[in-house]
C-alpha cells in the first residue's frame, strides 16, 4: 500500500493496486460522520471505437452506450432495482456518466457496509435482456427530448459543435434517439466486459476508516476476475482550428444565455505530462478569474453598464483528447460581453498581468482547493476524476507555488488566441 501525505491540508491517501488490477484509494477523515464510496470505470461517452484486449478487429458501437449502461446497471436479475435498495437503507445513492468516465456512488452516516454490499454487488452483476433494453430506450428517449429543450445544455453543446470538427466531446453524452435505437444487449455486454474490468476501474472511499481494514472489506466483496490487457481507444483526428466563431439557437429563455469557448491544443494533455497538466489547469483558473472574475475590471464595467447581472462561471475542461476554457452566463447583449472579453485579453497581453491582482486571485483559488477537503463527496469525486486523468489531486496544492506571473503570461499568449474563440448564444 502506497501512502501519500499532504502536509498543507494534513490529509493522506492510501492507494493499493490489487491483483486483479483494481486501484483502491482510501482517504481517512477521522471524526467525520459522513462516509462516501465511489466506484468508477475509465469509460465515458468518448469511447465509441476501440479494440478489445485479445482481439484484432476494431469494435464500433453507437453513441450513448456508456450512459445507457449506467442506467441499466441498477436493474438486477432478482427483480430488484439497486437504487431502490440503497434508498431504503437511508443512503444517498446515485451514478453519472461523463465524457471520460462512469461512476456509481453513495453517501451515508449509517448502514455503510450494507450499502457497500449492494453497490459492489450490482456493479459486478450486469443483467441485460432484450425486454429490459428495449424498455430503457423509451426512458432514455424521454431524457434526450427533455435535454433538447434545456437551454443551459443546448448553449453548451452548441459551443462544443462550434469548436470541434470530429472530437466526440461534441456528441451528447446520452446519444440521440437514432443512436440508442441501435443498442442491444450484446453491445451492452461487450462494452461492460471490456471497460468494467477491474484493471480499468478505480474505487475511492472517504470517511472515518482504518485503511488496511476497509481495503480488506473491498477485497472480500470482489469477484475473482483477472486483469485484462490494455484497451486500444480510437479517436478521430481533430484539426486545431475551430469550426465557426458564432452559433445561435432560439429557445424560450427569460434572458439570453451565452458560452464563450476557447479551444486549446491537447498535445500536452496526457498523463506523462502530469505536473504540467496541473500547472496549466491552475494557470487557466487564475487567468479566467483575472480577466472576468468578480474582482476584475471587466466584470465591474459590464455589471455597472447593465450588460451582465451576475458573475459568469468559468472553467477549464480537459481529457487526453480535448481541452478548452468556457465562460458561461446570462446577458441582454452576449455579443457585447464577447467583444469586451476579447478586448480585455488583448489589453492584458499588451500591458502584462498586475502582480497584486495575480497574488489575490492565486490565494482565492488556493483557498478553494483547500476547502474541497472539508467534504467527503468533494474529496472522493475529485480523486476519482483526477486519477483517470493520470493526476494525484494533492498535486494541485503542491504545484500552486510554482505558478508565477511570467508563467501566466506565457499561457495567456499560448491559449487565448482570438482565432480559437467562439460564442454560443441561446435566446428568444
């Protein structure tokens, strides 16, 4: 068992790679009543073409299989739905699918081991039939139609389609009515057996536990499964340039929604550049807050002129096949926000970054990182998501000290290029 300690937040993560390839991470929180468990597979909506270990041929499946699988995992052969079983135990259980991973989880104060029994049982026992797969298509079809009318989702997906030509990040995680109609139980079992192998999974537990004891509890509940070989994931080539600068859709909204996107180059977005990935992520968070965060001159100007009424949300998203920055908000004049944003970027490039502003935002971002360690759910989900990116979450605390004004100015120059920026708008 490997132990990594971070003295800044006085936390330890105990990591063990089991014989079957499963990585288990335990983050003890002594004295805390809440307990959290999350079991994830490195398999999300990005994976529709791959080579199964031991095979030579490429397998291609319809879009939306990862999300479909997530839905179906709760249904058991005995007729029970595991989500109902967990809810009856008084635990808060859920699951989710992202572009790069799928996760099953619960949070509780009591009945932890009973909930652990159920979660580890249903994740290891898929049950797909022609009938229950067909029934699920109707349920997911309703979800797809609901999201088609959801302005916040549309403005995001439209931003992806404006930035990306071929990258699967532009595809809706749930798929489309057409693509899910092609899913059958054979496809689900093939994807399950390929991606739900322990060697492609990670399990994180956070709470008042003794690491050695809880890892033994995990081992007792694991089926005997051998680690499979590496899954060859196949992605389409993606040009560096954007598709189109502006995209607009009309939907019922009280105020126009906008997403400003900046397409980044993914050449360094792989686990071999782990520390550089973390540094860049921190730098992007600082830069976005410097440019349009609550204390920025641009935010004050836009707010005082009635162009925005609340702080936009800012984020930098990346996996091994894409990277981009997003600024999301509401405005009666999204085009003005976009133009002012571009002007502010140009001004910052020309005049440089103010050292006092930089230090203030850096402290704020660092405080946000530290605060995440107060919540078992935040900790566990963070360690799981970062693990699938090849990152140890503690690195964000360690790499912060290496972020300088000079480094920020280099990232500003490399990433914030006008020809890589897009504007997505949803309005009446």
